[in-house]
C-alpha cells in the first residue's frame, strides 16, 4: 500500500513538473472523448426514438366509398387472425366526421357544406412491437394496399426506417472520427511518456544502480498515463454535460427540429462511465507500451 501511495504521489509530481506538455495531452484527450461522447449520445437518442416507433407501428387504410360492410368485416377478421397484428380499430365515415369536429373545432363549420361525411371509412392496424420493421410487416402492408377496396394508406414505418438509416450513418461517422482521434490521443500519450522517460533518464539510471526492479521503474510512468487519461475523460464528461445543456440555448433554431428525436434533459449515466473507462484505458495502455518500448534493461 505504501508503494502504491508513493507511486501515485510521484506520478502527480511528475505531471505537474512537466505541466505544459502534460496538460496539452490532457486537453487533447478531453477533446477526443468529447467528440466520441457527442456522437455516442446522438446515436443513443436516435436508437431510443426509433424504438418508440417500433412499439407503435400503425398503418391506417382508407376504404373506397362504394365499399360494403361485409367486405370490411371480412378484412378485419382476417387481420385479427394474423400473428403480426396486435389490434384493429374500425372507424366509420360518421365516426371520422365526429373525430374531426372534436379535434379541429375551429374548422367544424366546413362540414356544414357537405350533405354527408366527406371522410372515408378506415381501419387502423397496430402491429406487434417484436416484429419491428421486418419484411413480414412491410409485405402485409403492401398486400392490404393492393386490395381493390382500399383507396389509400397512411403508415409511420417509412419515417421510422429513415430514422434508423440516419442513425446508422451517424454511428459510422462517429466511429470513424472517434477511432482517428483515439489513435491520435494514444500516439500523443505514448510520446509524452517517452519524453518524460528521457527527461528523467538520470533518475532512472540511479534507480537501476541501487537495484530497483524493472517494474518498480516502469509502474510510475504507466500510472502517469492512466492519470492523464482519467482526468481527461472527467473533463470530457463535464464538457459533454455543458454542451448538451447549452445546446437548446445557443442553437434554439435547430433545437426545435431535433428535440423530438434527441432528449437533452435525460442524459444516460452510462455514457459518462464509458468515457471514463475509455479515457483511462487509452492512457493506461499507451503509457504501458511506451514504458515497455523505452525502458529496456
């Protein structure tokens, strides 16, 4: 325990001793992880948003005016028997008119110009969430649309598929940029530890003369890299939190378009945990390989 405490104390002293280059490294790690955190959060939000669609995949099919009630009932019964369908709700022409009058009271006067309901009868088909956006549901929707009793359809699955495609694009871009920045951060830590080793070569030489083991000499340098990575990730977490909280204020014109898809109020703590583990891991492994490379017997 005493050795571990001494190692950490020396690591902090060495970081402060070469504070310019170490704090530059610290800032680069924070920036790298901030970019990673932003893309990770956007991907998470879009995934949550698309899952909301998956829980309520609904298609509305509008019937032609000359449709017979028996034909409607036959279709409803067939859909209820399908394993893909969760629920089917029928809305008559009169019920559609009543719903319009209730939902759009300011436009209710328009209906007085029609002798009968101008709205078509329809059925609302809700699909089971476990099938999500599979080809089975898409095929069933297309089969229903082809029926000669159907005038048109309204379905939310097309919009959901666009959201999923956009999420995949954001994930790919974020992963590409993050890998590049992580490589840059690892390279910088690797070279910072290298500089620190050369800066303290006389001290290292003395330790070897008095019989210090190889790991006794290497361990403080490895801890230095882990400390840089850890505090860089903590700073990145703070910057990410500030960025997400200030985004609605400084980008209000854009926020109104994304607030439905990206929830900036509920930030998952798992993202911060990932950043800290990633930052510490980058510092730990980069400094380990640097010490392994430049501290040879």
